[in-house]
């Protein structure tokens, strides 16, 4: 009979190699999904403890003067209106069985990372909804506004009948951004169903509609099914001017994994991140509505 010992004690923590393998699998899983990260400049907080963060919406100064000798004073300041945003934790839990871990180590095979990948995928989808849409009808997110729900964003009703009117709609949205002083470059964000329409050929040509409009969007055309209207509909697209002065993703903790052994000797794991959108200049966003 073997001497008594704490069964499973040697599985209480992942080795550095096992943790690195899981981290690599998570990164490979979420990288293609995170459309918001490609659009939002990053602002890194000192740590994950910040529950709220202040931002400022700016109003332009008065006009400059034209005079013969440059005399007279024309001093004022741009108005910065403060607002606070909530910085939430996005998380999903999973379990690593101590027996699976023992078997992996005994066979020298990589640990089964499918649950870790799936949990990371769920977090990535929530992150994209938070950044691209924000809280909408049917999805609670602590009242946080994203691009599609930002108060003060411009809207442009679609002419309908996509893709035939896609160039007309996108040009009209850009015109609204230009009128507000946002001169580009621009990005287009739309759901996969509308992107599919843009891949159709223009009648009697070998040209796709997406090629017709792509020159309008030097910052790129992005496809994400995490984009909704504030009412939870799927009939919108966004035209935005992406820059740090317009909006950014505030990150207190990038995607990570926490593990702790439970009383059943299994590892209780949590994929989590601390992140929120901060919309400084909502006029840099134009929502194309009622697409058909």
C-alpha cells in the first residue's frame, strides 16, 4: 500500500508550459474574432482596479478671425464636457478535470484546450458587442454605449435595395461626417449578411459591389455579426472615422486565465478581461439605418 498523500495535489497548478499552451490556443482563437480591436485605438489603465474612468466630449472653439493687421483678441477654449464610463469585467468560466490533466502529463500529449478556446470565444463575442454596439434591447451591458448606440452619433437612412444603393448610402454617410468636420479616412462596419450582398457582381460586369465602394474606406471594411441597432435589429451598418481623439478601448486587463483547484481536485478556470469603449466624439460615427 502506498503512503497516504493529498491526491491531486500535483495538479493544483498548471505548469508554465501548460499555461503557455492554453494562452497560445486562446490567442489563436480570438484574434480573427476581435473586429473592435482592429478599429479602436487602445488606452491602457494602470491596473484592473478602475471601476469607472472619466472621459471628455469636446466642443470646438469659435471661428478664427480675418483682419488686416492681426489685431484684436479672439480667445476662447474648447469646451470639454466630462462623463464617466463603467469598466466591466467580461468573463466565462470552464473546468479542467484533474484526471484529464493527469492523463495529459502521463502521455506527454498537449492538454485538451477546447473548453478554454470556447470560453475565450464567448468573451471575444461579448467584447465585440460591447465595443461595436454597446447595450441594446435584449442585451444588458451596464448601460455602456458603443459605436452603434453612442448618444450624439449621426444617422443616415438607407435608400434601400442593397447592393444597388450601397454606394449612394455610404457616400451620404460620409457627407454627414464631413459636414461635422470629420474628413476621414473612414471605415465601414457591417454584418455578414450585408457583406454577402456586396460580394455580388454589378449587373452586366465582372466587378463586385464591394470593389465599387472600397475606395471610400481607406481604414478598411470590417464584417462582424456583433453589430446591432439600439433596438436589437440587424438592419444597420456604421461608417466611422477611427482615431484616438474620437473613440478608444479602455483596457484594465487584457484577456487572461485564472485557475484555482476546487475541493474535487479539478481546476476551476476563468477567462476574463477588463475593458470598455470610451466614445469622445460621437459625431465621428454615422449609423446607416433601415438597410434592405
